C-alpha cells in the first residue's frame, strides 16, 4: 500500500527512494535487461520488495518490462537528458568529437570525473567496433584511462589523492598500480597537452585524451581517441586531440 506521501507526490517516499535506488543500481552496461530473479540478486532486496518496487517504477515510467525482463524506462532517459552535463557540455563538445571522428576514423569519447571513475558522457564509434569499451553512461577507472589522466593532471591534490586512495585496480599486465608511477604520468601531461594510455584498460587498445576546461579555467571533462594500439600513435594524434579539446573548451565557455 502506498503511503500518503507517495499518493500525494506521485513518487516514492524516502524509504521507497532507497529501494528504487537499489533497483536502478542493479542495471549497468552489461546488465541492461534483468529478470525478477536477477533484479533481486543484484539489488539485494527481498523478492516481494523488489517486485512491488519495480511495479511502482513501471507505473512512473522509470522502468519498462517487455515480456519478462525489466529495463530502464524512457522517462529516466528524458530526465537525464536535462542534466547540465548532457545538455550543455555534450552539445558544446559534440561537433568537435564529430570532427575528430571524421579525421581519425576510430572511436572518440567524452568523459567526466565521477569520484574515482570516469563517466562516459558521449561516444562515437569508429569503423572498427570495439565492444570492450564502455558505452555511454558506463564508467571506467580514472587512474588507468587517458580520459581520467587528462582530467586528473589538471585537478587539485585532494581530487588526485581521493582517486589514488580508492585503489589502483590492475586491469591488464600493463596497468600502472604504483601511486608514484601514476603521479609521474600525470606530471608529464601538462607540458605536451594530452594524456596517453597504452593497453592499461584493454590489451590491444590504446587511447589519447586531452582536457576540456570551463569558464574559470577549471577542468570539467576530457575527450579522447581510442583504437587498436597499432593505429594510435600519440605523437601524431596527440596534437589533433589537444586542438579539438581546446576548441571544445572555447565552445563550452561561450555557452556559460
């Protein structure tokens, strides 16, 4: 039974919001459609609670349920599109991502720092599909991604320390997991203007990224070029990524 607050507002009350958050947290880039059993397992909620909460979320448009599987509803997509990070940053940077994609013919991405992770805000896939890469809305570790390093190189010490303290997961044998080595890598980025990641997230895949700045000179995001290691030559592609990021910064600042 819905509480008075739920009936009056059309949205779950505080406890309901916690349960809804647990339901939404069960979905990620590799779990886009979930059965009720999977939803229960991944959310940690009792079966009856998960079922009742999910049904309420379907009525609100937060979830959809074609056949016997739950998935994120269109209403959440509509709401997410209103967030400044999507509405302003993405719209300002997208033309430069498109230019970069046209010039390189490989995957380009836009990411922002979210705790110790990079949230992928936009992505244009190259002619060579790379399913191992995160999709839009997915996250990747900041310490071993060019996107993350491009942002961290211009971040304050507190932000960098928080990422290092969160743990430096080894994704491949090439991943830098020594804080001193990561800091050394960050120090090398500002003089050249771009960050490099060589097969630290996925073997055979390398990435070059450059920072996007806001109107106060603060780093707000980074854009990158990612592809097979044999095609990603930092000294050749780095200047193009840096110029695209600089142009994107000017466009973003002009909208603020």
